[in-house]
C-alpha cells in the first residue's frame, strides 16, 4: 500500500473488531496522535510569542490585584 486512499480502503474493509484494535493501536503507530507528546513539544518550543506572553502577564497582574475575581473551577464546570 502506497497511498492514503489505499490505506483508507484497507481500513474500511477490516472487520469491526480489527478496526477497534487498530484505533487502540494508532497512538503507538502514529506518535503524533499522542496528546502528551504534543503538549511536551509545545512546552519545549522556545519561539517567542509576545502576544501570548503579554496576555499571561495581564492575567497574572489581575490575579495579583484581585484573586477573588477568579472563581475556582470544579470538576463539573468544564463540559
């Protein structure tokens, strides 16, 4: 198999149990699907992002001035 279309066709032809097995194995086959690895690349990226840094600084200053203005998140809050 040499093209994405051929691979897609082969995947679609798999039995449901085999497709499920493949879905579970994909992060090990395609490491770029591993969310933790992606976050580590983002964290390690040393490129300057002045707008993001300025936003972080602004939020930190607001927190320092009035922490009560930031409500605490609880498990059910993020849906």
